[in-house]
């Protein structure tokens, strides 16, 4: 018997909470069934599989980060916008490490097209308009920003900067400064 109140959205949110507590790799339909004290089979009327559940969590995380990014970028331009956007990613990852990991989950083309991933790209490109980059340099810069933000955050979450000085906050701020300087002085091909 399906427990009243279970919906795909509620399961995705519960899965996101589980991801933050135990890690995204720990999220399965079985783990969620234990969380709700229901039989695994009863969840399959709401989600197709663990992959479907993980996709829903990824979509939720991408949407949450995009909402934060939209709010953070309002009225900002140039380095101020770049720093605000960078902080959204880092803060989200620190507050929701499992959800942040979920946002990296590979989506099939249909799910990716329907996701907030496109909003992330548009926000990044909006920031880059302040640096007057033309294609293909704008695309290179989008990839660079994503790589630096994700790489720094991932290393930090895994404790990679915990045993050295200066503090990682100082390195983060210097990284944002360096990205701003690079974008203002983008090398010609």
C-alpha cells in the first residue's frame, strides 16, 4: 500500500536531504524507503528507479542553485557579478554538499534540456558580457569559470586545503580576483 503524501517531489526533496547527510552515492530507492518506513516497491509508483530518483535530485539542485544565482546577480555587473556568482556555487556546495554533488550527475539530453542548467549558462554569459568577449572566447571563459569554481569547491570539500596556510578563504578571494583580471585581459588567439 502506498503511503499517503508520497509524491515524486517529496521523494526528491527527501533524497536531497539524505544526500546532504550521507553523500549523494548513498541515495537509493531502498535507502529512501527505509527513511519513510515503507516497502521499496511502494516507491516505484512515484519514481522509476534509483537513476530516476538521482536525476530528480540533480534537477532540484540545479534549480536551487539557479534561483540563488538569479537573486545574487540582480543589479550587479563586472567583478561584483563574478564574485557574487562564484560565492553562490561555493556557499551552496558548503551548505548542501550532497545536492552539489547531485548537480554534477550526468543527465540524459532530454532531462538536461529541461533542467536549470541552461539558466546557469545564461547567467555565466550575462556576467561575461561585462568583459566584452566574443565567441569562441566567451565559451572558453564559461568553461574556465565552471572549472575553477568546481575544482576549488571540490578540493575544499574534500579537505584539500585544510592543512595549509593561508586560509582557503584568502585563496578563494584571490582566485576570484585573478579570474577578473584574466577576463579583463583575455589573451587574443
